C-alpha cells in the first residue's frame, strides 16, 4: 500500500514538471532586435519619411550630383551637373503631399553643359539626384539616390525676415517687390525639384567586385574607335545613329582600332559605372588628332573632347550558365551567346601602382544586332529605352548581367547542405510541372473553350 502511494506521488511530480516545461514553451519567443536605421538598402516614398531624410539640408550644405536622363540618350557630354541642396518643403499635387527640394544652379560636369541652350529644362522633365550625408541615427554617412521631376527655376532666401525661422521661394520679380536689396543679396537662383522616391545605400552604391567578375567573365578587351563609335556621332536621323549598318564582325575588325587586351575588370556599380585596370595610357597610340601629348598626359582635363572624338567598347566572354540566362532574357544583344558588348563613355582616369584605373559610364542604350538576311535594318543598331529611366536601368545587357552575376555568386557560395535542398525543391517543381502538362487547371476556361469549339462546328454544319 505504501509503495503504491510513493509511485503515485512520483507520477504527480512528473506531470507537474511536464506542465512547467509546457508553460515555459508557451512563453513568447524573444523578439529579434530591431534593425538599426539605415543599416541596409531601403526605399522611401512617404512624406513623413522624406521629411526625416531631407532634414540635413537645413543644417548643412549637402553636395549633390544631378543627371538629366533624357540628355543621356542624346548627348555624350551634356546633361550632368553638381550643386548644393539648400532646403525643402511639401506641396500638394492632386491633393497628395509631395516633397520639393531646392538646389542651387548646378555647375556643369563631364566636359559639357548641364543645360545647353538648345536643350533647356522643361517642367516635368525627369532628373536623378545622388548625394551622401548622415541622417538621424545612421552610423555614418549614407549614399542616397533620389528620383523626381524638375518643376521650375525660382529665387530662394533661406531666412524670410517677414516670417522668422522659415525660408522663402518664388520668382525673382516677386522677391524684388517683397524684399529690400539688403535681403536680396543673400538670396540665390535655384531649381525646384519634386522628389517622389529615394533609395538609401548605407555602404555606397551596389558593387559587384573583382572576386565575382573574375569567376564568371574572361577574355576582356577594350576597343577604342577613332572618330567615335555610333554612340558618339550625329546623323540626320537624330543625335545617335539608328543603325550602324555594318555587322558586328566588320565593325570590331576595323584596321584603325586600338585594342587593349591586358585589362582587368575591377568592378561593376549598379549606378551604371565600370572600372577597369589598364597598364598603358588610354589615348596613347590612337590614330586620331585627339591623341595629342596634352590629352594623353591629362585625360581628365579633356574628357568632353575624348568622348566626342573616340568611342569605347568593352567586350568579354561569360560563363555558359550566365550567358544562357542572359540570352533568354535579352536575345537581341550584339554578339554570340557567350559574348557581351558594352558601349562606354569615359568618366575619369586615376593613376595606380604600375597601371591606371579607368572609370567608364555604360551608354544607356543597348548595342543590338539585327541578323535577318532580308531585313533593311540588318547590322548593328541601338535599342531605344522603353522609358527614360535613370542610368543602367535602360541598359538591358548591363543591368540583367549584374543581377545574374550576383545570383550565381550567392548560389555558388551556399553551403553544400543548402545547395542539396535547393536542388531537391527544383526537382520537385519540375516533376510537378511535367505531371501537369496538358491538364486544364481552370475548369471554366476548359468549358468555355469546349463551347466555342461546339459552336464553330454547328456553324460549319449549317
């Protein structure tokens, strides 16, 4: 009898212990620590978010680069500038509050004019701003890319004497009527730009480095065309040739080309820039009068002239898997399936130990090849962008290649266990697709098709 009681007590104790464990398991799991502000790439579009992002403009001078995407498809030298962001406000557009920032008149950059006299800014024209600044609780300076639209040119006074603590922006005529000369001398001409969306990159622009590029790209060479490539020339059809007419082989085998074989592709940036390591002076030896000693020694002081008189074309071979995926997504690209050809514009040249680091911008139209024998457009040509977006977003070859390179690198760097799981999942999906081939998944669609077939048959039978 006593033994039975002891056993019963032990059972009760075990149940109690089990209950305590269950209660512990029922407790909510410890919440993950919140990510620090601006610790990863983010996209901002709400008015409250943009107000926080733009607050540094009022406390310090923020230097920004501005780009006119429309000009990038019309000119190799114009449409790029640099200026200071002075402040911001919010206005309603169709009852929706939007951020408007103030930027002083940009200084031209890249050897050309930001606003040529025959290509003045028009209301509603797209612009892109890039700048770096610290914001709120960010651990350090953050790189921002803002997309918006030019609104108008106006006059800006940082401190309105009639409304202390606030700025004033309006036409110069209004300013002259409203303020004394003492106040006007502290004002300046600005541009008003509506900003709809801002991307943040805490580590700077997205970068694909040499460790990735060397693994999947090979046989790189840089071709320099005296007189310019098709992307540097004018024609009656527009600022750039609609078609070069020559097939690719004939175009890249010109006798007057300078070809640099011993190059290393150092990095691709998702802002549309490519950095190459070259062991010789870029312009030296080119068969053109632009290859003067002063230009050879100081290329950065002659960027505009170089881009107008020389064309740069980068070519390389791709890993078969990447080439196959790129061909599926963009079959019209110039060259064979495993080849890529990127038309470039020179950005800057930097001395490095025993070589030069040369940075280019990718021309924002794709070099494509029309291969049809009976086509009137046979040969090389440029594919116009679907929409005038910014930078490499128009360059299908480059932007798709960036995505494929990084996807492949992430897959190859996965632990073997994760790779096996991915392969099993893919095999399962492929098997399911094969099983469902020829099956109608939508019964309504199947019935509608059957009804149409029957109606057609009745009509034919009279």
